[in-house]
């Protein structure tokens, strides 16, 4: 069974975090949400979320993928966390899956995870970069990026497909009753 780590930070975008965790769990993927400084997270719209554990308690070698939720302040908090940087660099070096949505690709840029890869992010949230596409989803090497909260289902379903196959994606997607 694939295993995905989702770091939670104060100021993160609620929808991006919750939709990712929910959709992946519906697919039978083991997901661990890990607060970077506390188990109680105050998200960008004032919603309090509780993480499964603290990031400091996590062994990143047990995971197949790390997924970073966006949100302006959440991204800044992820960016400033040295353990997040360490995990990302380890995953990049070991050619493991990395995902980032909305403003979170900034973390990948800051820590040199995105180098020659095409990527997308929330419009205007990243510095000018010739590799930025503005697409809803962008998959380059083993890095998946997405544009924002409105693409959270697409992003999550693509992760299901990458980790568990097209049939599992179709099964989960059908049960979500998303528009065609």
C-alpha cells in the first residue's frame, strides 16, 4: 500500500489539505498528516484542523510521496521549516514522488527541488520563471504541481493514479460524483 506524507502548517489552504487527505484515503492509500509545529493547525480561513502526528515524529523513509498543501502563510511556514527542506531534498535525491499545490511550489523553488521541470502554481504566487506553465496540473519527472484550491480534486485523483493506477482512480472518481 502506498504511503503519503502531508505536512500541515498554520495558514495552509484547508481545501487543498483536506481534499488531498480524503481522496487518497478513499483510494486506500495510507496518509499521514503531520503538523510542523503543533497538532492543532489554524488554516487560512480560520478552520482548526488536527494532524495525525507531528512532523518531528515522522520517519520520511517510510513514505512514497510527500504532498505540500498551499495557502500563502502555510507555504511560508513550510518554506521556513528545515525538516521539510531535508525531506524534500531526500525525496528528490531518491527519485520519490513530490506534490505541491497552489502557492506550495514556492517551497520546491526555494529548496532547488524544481530545476529543469515544468510546473504550475497559483497565478502570481511564484517569481517569474520560464518553466511555469499556468496549467491546472503539471507532471514533470516525479513532481506533480497544481494551480489552486479549485484543482484539488484533479490533483488528488492524479496522485491516486500515479500511486495506485488508472482503475483505482476511476473507481474513486466515480464515487465522488464530480461533474463530467
